[in-house]
C-alpha cells in the first residue's frame, strides 16, 4: 500500500472509497476490519488536510482592481 502522506487527494479518496466499500460488504474478518477502519481513518484525515490546504490557497488569491486574479498572499501561520 502507498504511504498515505505521499498520496494526492484523488488517490487517497479513491482508496478511502474502496476501503469503505470493503467494510460495508462485511466479508473481512474482525482483525481485517479493524485494520481497514484504521487505514480509512488515516485516509480521511489526509483528505481533510489536503482539502483544507487547497481551500486556504484559494482564499488567499488576491484580486486586482478590475476583479482579475493578480497573485496570491501568503497564508499566515503555515
């Protein structure tokens, strides 16, 4: 399995959907289900982080007087 921190948002989301599907299907053993749940929680946290980062970048896009994007401003606290 790919290390989660190196995954793109799309890759992590695809694996998370597959993981949820396997859990919902109910064919995994208890131990497998626990491992799937743990990985799913880590994937979800990674997706949340990537999404927050993207939202912050979009929020920091600066606009020129004519309303066109003119650049970006640094995100404070990062």
